[in-house]
């Protein structure tokens, strides 16, 4: 029944090497995915000097840092 459900417990923060590898994974994935999207925009719009790639990588890095702070912050 609906009244018999126990409240959801918040997951405990990761510790040690697991937290470090998670942060590295977020950074690599964010930079890689958004850098790739920027590269595709460069090719599509024929932008010189790879500005789209650079902007995409910066956006990916900023998004990764945001996720690290949001998900792993104490």
C-alpha cells in the first residue's frame, strides 16, 4: 500500500579512489562529447580555426564540473 513505503535514503558520498575515478570519467566524457559536437558544428558551418571544437570542449568541461559538484559534493 502507499502508506507502507519506507522513505528513500540518500546515497552516501563516495570516498577515495571511486570518487576520483568518477570525477575523471565525468571530465573525459563531457569534454569528449561536447568537443565532438563542436567539431561537427565546425564541419557543418565550415568555421575556420576550430572555434566550435574549442567552445564545445569548454562547455563540456563546465558541465562536467557542475555535475561533479552536484553529484559528489558534500
